[in-house]
């Protein structure tokens, strides 16, 4: 069966700051690749936006005048104009953090993200701040799927309202995406998540990547994670998922508000490098990861 292999890839972080765009790059220049021209897939991603519609105030102690939905939209539009095959994802905690959420709930966030052309997002713990009813009532404003693989909503009003995975096609390649959420017990008031059942993230990741690879023959597998980048204590994290899986190529993280200077590369169980990235919080950064897939 035909497919793609990852012949080479470069990883980028693009800074969404005060009118500037910064870039850091790793890897072999694309000009050094030989043979058939690879398919270039660009993954853009955000996390822990927390309803920062406007830029940070000019008198803010940190990041004055930076961020904001308008700058994010302009940056995403610019990248799309320069690149043919783009996917845009969010790793959760879209909700809660400014008066915009107090007044509009998630309506404004979801509508603006829809206008920006988000392809999918996963759930963070703050998506449950107004309970299952509050989350369910806002989903109609999201013109993109919510992907979560390890929350079992079958005994709640969210049954059938999220997806365990989704397959996207770009440039002839199949990109499989699954999502992992953090344990809600002890983090979120139990009445806010009700009968939601939490399934082990690593067991879920292994199941999802196996299904995407072996049943759907995907060429690239992405995990949208709200587990957190890393912890000192023995707790599941993006780094653990990366090291203990076999087929996941990219983990887009959230929850710990980690500003990585460059994407992390972690060896998985098959000895291959997994790209792990997270871009802080508040819409200050947009992550950009470029994959180059060559036809087999």
C-alpha cells in the first residue's frame, strides 16, 4: 500500500509579539534533500489562550502590548498565503482568564477561532469551569471539531459531541489526530464534570496511535494534549507519552504554560524522535512545525 515517509523535517517557533515575527529553526535545510520533492505539511498550534482576545495592556508587568487575536489572525493568514498545506490546532484551556469569558462565555473565542480556520482543538480543564451544561451550550459556536480520546462522556450531555480522533488529508497525505485530557478529579469541582469517566492517557494513546497507523494507514500522527509538558513528581505528561509510544510523531501540549525555546525531541519506544512543543499561554506565541513527507 502506498504512503509517505518522513524524509526530513524542520521545527519552528514563531513569535506572536509586538508587531514582530521571530523564528528559530532546527534540522537539515530542505535544499539538501535528494530525489522526489517531498510534501510539505505545516502544523500551526496554540494552547492556553484563556480568552485573551485583546493584546496585553501596555502597562502590563510582563509582555506589555503583545499578543491578541488580531495579531494571531494576521500571522496565520500570512503563513497560509506562503504555504499550501496547513493545519491549525489548539491544545485546550481556550476558556477563562479575562472579562470576555465572564460576559460572552466561549462564544467569542469559538467564533473568532472559527474565522481563523482552526481545524480542531482539544479540551483543557478550564473548559469545564461552567460545568458540562456550560460547555455543551457553547460548542455550537465552534466551527471545528473538539477531539478528545480519554474522556468518556457516554453518560453525560456531551455524549456524541466530541470526537476520539479525526483524519485530515493534505497534499495526498493522511494526518491522524487524537486528543488527551488531564485527570479532572482534584483539579475541577466534581459537579462540573459529572459522570465523565477518565481513561488512562498512555493506554489511550497506545490504542489511538495503533488504530490510526494500522487501520487507517496514516502518514503522520499528532496528539493534542492537555496533560502538561513535564513534572518532577511521577505524573503523566507529554514527555512520558512521547517516550512510551511507538507511532506518534508530534505532541502539541498545553496546561503547564511552558514556553519552550525550541521544540523538544524525545526518543520513543521504536527509537524514533517525537517532536514535543508547547507555546506558553495567553496567545503570545504560535507554534509552527514543518514536516516533509516523501512518497514511498
